[in-house]
C-alpha cells in the first residue's frame, strides 16, 4: 500500500474521481476553488488529474450548472521523485504543499508506524531541512505559493 493510494488510486478509478470533481465544482459555484492533488510523483499524473477535472467542469458547464469563478490547481509533494522534476510541474500549478509525514517516511525508508524506527523519523534532521530548502528557491522563483 506504500504507493498505491491517493492520486494513483484516483486516476485508476476515474469514475470516483469524476464524481468528486463534480461535487467540488458545484460546491464552489461563484467562488474560487483550490484543488490540490495528493501524492503526485510524476508531472504527467498531475496533468492527467487536471485534465479529468477540467473535463468535468466542461461537462457541468454544458448542462448549465453554475461554476467556480476561478480554479487554482496545486500539488502535494510527498514523493521525493517529484522534487527532481519540479521544474516541469511548477509552470502548471498555483500552489505547492509539502506532505512532511510521507516525505519524511520515504526519505528515511522508515515506516512511521514501526516503533523500531521511530527515532529515525525526525522532521528536524539535516536531511529533511536540506531537502525542503531545495524546494523553496525554485518554487518562489516560479511565483508559486
């Protein structure tokens, strides 16, 4: 289950994601909607999720439903692989969130639920802080929140 959840699972079960997208779009009618896709590991996953979301926006619009005035798309960086491709993702997002629980777990290869590894799960370690620092400069330079 380590990686078969969140966005990967949602993209495989497109029907479920379509229903969720429609619900969010209708609930945000007349307002700005911020949509964050969790556990993005590759830019194409984000692109595919956004395309599915946009298709649902078009579907609702064609049926005369009131829509959000603006949709801002973002990603949650929890998988270290995405950090190495951040330059490909940043032009397509309005905001980036860092999921430190999963990110720390993946960086240290330490299951946070395993008591034998609890001491290795340190959010203030030099490795985590340096990793986060590598994200800050390019994200700011791209104007991403």
